[in-house]
C-alpha cells in the first residue's frame, strides 16, 4: 500500500498544537473505539471530564461528566503527536509514504484531502506558549461567536484560543479579539510566541454527494459534526472503514451508510 502526501511530512501544518475530539457522538467511549480500529494510543492525549462554560456577561457553569466528554490530542509531526504516531504505525505495517507528492483523484483508491472549500464553519485562532496551568474553557456568546462558540485549551504550556463561526466570516478577526479579551479578563494568562491560525470545513454538499470512487474519507466526504464542527473522530473512523474495504473486500459504502451517515445526519438536524 502506498500513501501520497502533498505536504513535507504528516501533520506538517500543526507543529505541536492541541486539538479536541468529541466523546458524546456514540455510546462507545472514544478510547475503546481506538482499540477496535487497531490504533495504538502512542500519541499524547488528555481525557477531559471537567470544563467550564461561560455565557453572556461572564456567567459560568462547571460541568463534570462520568466519562470523558472530550479527548485533547497533540497534533503535528513531533514526538508523540497524533499524525506522527499514525505515520509510524503505518510504516510498521509496511505502508510506503511519499511526501511532497500529489496524485489526481482518478489515480487513487482513497481520497483523503480534507476540506477543499469553505463550508459551514470557519475557525480563527491563536496558538501560543504560556506558563498558565492546564485548563479547558468554553464560551457561548452571540457577541463573541454568533451561532457558534469560542474555546481556550491550555495543555503543558501550549495554548490554543479559537473562535468558531457559522456566519459573519468577514468579522472573524474582530470576534477573535473579543474572545481573547474575554478570556484574558476571567482567566489572566501570559502569551508568548503567538501565531495566528485559521481553518474551514463542514461542506454539506460533500456529505450529500452520491458515493463514488475513489473512496472519500474524513472532511473530503463532508464527514463532520455539523453542530459543533468536530471532525477528527469521523476522519479516523472512515479511514479505518476504507482500510477494511481495501484489505478485506468489505463494502465501504454500506459501512458508511450504517456507521457514520446516521450520526452526521443527527448533527445536521440538531
């Protein structure tokens, strides 16, 4: 098996940032799903059972769940990052990975190029280093992120502050600045080596498109939580199903119809 990657390395654009994977989509815990998908947990991850949610005028609610509501994972091509770990596991299985190489869609069996066009969500954020202790904060406020939310993760000195938008994309920088001012007021923290980030996803037309070859996985197929914008879980799950289809001859489209599409449809209706 061969993988062709346009970037210089797996996780090249992440550089040690932290991201979140939701754990409420199914009754099965995400960690148990990783075991079912034969993905070794050799990447750094932090289950989250406690978080604080802020609403208008700074009022906050503490949430504690019996099982993790989120899993924070380290991203990038550095040691113990998710993409690095997946790459190493693939190499151990004999997969040949070619970097800085592109292939046309017609020439591959699996199409995993992520979101190629702007969709329902736009994220604008900041990555930074800080001395503040680990924390997870969520902000739901129409004045900071209309019809969406902003969040702050700090893990082992690495901070991510982002605003997720479903409208008013042109004002993303303004909403990001307002969210930064809000979090700085309720939770003073230092910031060093600050970098701007941005991303988009959630294109419904990709999800509603009829299944074709090659097999589309992850955001290339529009597999995303359309309520909150999460996508890593669906990327891993659909990638696993595509691998089974190739190695075992199973029906990928039928697996998608029964295991992933109902969950995505539920998020569209929420």
